[in-house]
């Protein structure tokens, strides 16, 4: 059976202050974000048609597209997420070629449509957020550009560079990192935030240099060890600054 969810497009991070977050990410990771875009669509928010407003910025890192979202209007799923969980990973976006089939699958698994709107640059396409906050810790955003014969790509595509370019994994603490002992970063994070994206994992050539840079930016190492392949790994606590951990794995 063909996997209809294999066109992964982006991870969306809701933030309270997009300018501050861009500066911080540039200082830590040397990531280059696009200019901030003002997003002002008419959308359906919890069955109500409203005008929403948000600031957006994008960055591409090793094939991952990262979208920062600072909501401006009072009513939006991004504002809801910030109020409920604070800064953090609010959604994954997937481009699909059969929206109705995907909708049936997501709704059958507990997903509820909480916000939707027309894709401004793609006639006939639309984006839809399905709420999986209580089960996955985030929303799934579905866009159907493939269904109308397009491929969703952001026009601006600045790229990261340096130590933190090789982003290889986004870890979800409930589904993929279920803690079984009491004393570890996963259990601490789960106790504090319930279900939420737990970390970004980078594979690095220079572990100690990356560690030094994180610690200089007030992101201390809180858990470390060796993998089965004797590769060094470490978790760094960026929860107060970014809302999640940074994980490093030596190459």
C-alpha cells in the first residue's frame, strides 16, 4: 500500500517573540532565516470564519523546513498552543494528493479539524490543521498542493551552516521516547509539559566544540552517555530559551 503521508514538508514552531527567537537560533545554530512575512488570511477557526494574523519566517536545515510562527490575532490555534504549552513545536505539515482520504484516516484516529484556509499561492489548494495535541502533543497540518498538481515549496529558502547543519531527527517524547525510569530528561520533560516535542537531534563531527557553543549560550548539558556504537551523545536543556532540548550525537 502506498504511504500517502510521505511528502513531509515542514515543522512549525509557535513562538511568543519571533525576532528574539530568530536572533537566538542564529547565535546558537548559525541558522539563516528568511525575512519575516506578515500572514493575514481569512480562515475557519473552530468552525468560525475569522481574519487571522501572524508573523512567519522560514529556514531550511538539511532537508528540514522550519517555520516560526508568532500569532498576532487573539484567535488562532497558534495562540491556543502558546497559552497551553508555551513556545514549542506546534505542527508537522504534510503535502497530500488525496485530502478526503487523509481526512478520513486522521478523523478515524481522533484528529479534529481546528483551523483551515485557502493556500494563497496555489489555486484550489487549502491547508487544514488537525488537533492531536492530547495524543501526539501537536497538530498535523495537511496541505493538498499535490492534489491540484503543484508541490508546496516556500519561495525563500535560506539554509543553515556550520556545526548545527546536520539536523537528523525531531523526537516526540510521548511516542518515541517513553521514559521507563524516574530520573532522566525524558521523564522530567514529560512531567513538566505533558505531551510535546522533546528535542532536536544533531549529528556533529565536533562534539566538544558544539557542546562549548551551547553552554556559552546558557544551554547546559544535563544527560550524556555512549551509544551502542560507542558514539558520544548528550542532551542540553534549552527548555527555558526555546521550549525543548537540544540533543547531540557524535558522528
